[in-house]
C-alpha cells in the first residue's frame, strides 16, 4: 500500500504545479485552477502522511 501512496503523493505534486502553468499560459481559468490545486493539496496531505509516517510497531511481541 505504501508504493501506491508514494505514487499518489508524487502525482498530486505534479497536479499542484501544472494548473498554474496552464493559467499563466492563458489556457485555464482562475476558478478551475483553484479547485484543482485545493483537491491536489488534500490528496497530497492524505497520501504523503500515510507514506512518510512510520507504522506503529506491535509491542506485544
């Protein structure tokens, strides 16, 4: 599951950068850029926190 979270996190970083480039090129509206970037930020926080935080180990043995 961690490799999937890693790929998802990296793809969301890409989704954070591409809309701003499209906006600067005049290909996207500001509202659509904001919506995509908010969605990508939420996806990144969820997937990166699962990917980067270590798992709790079972102390029972």
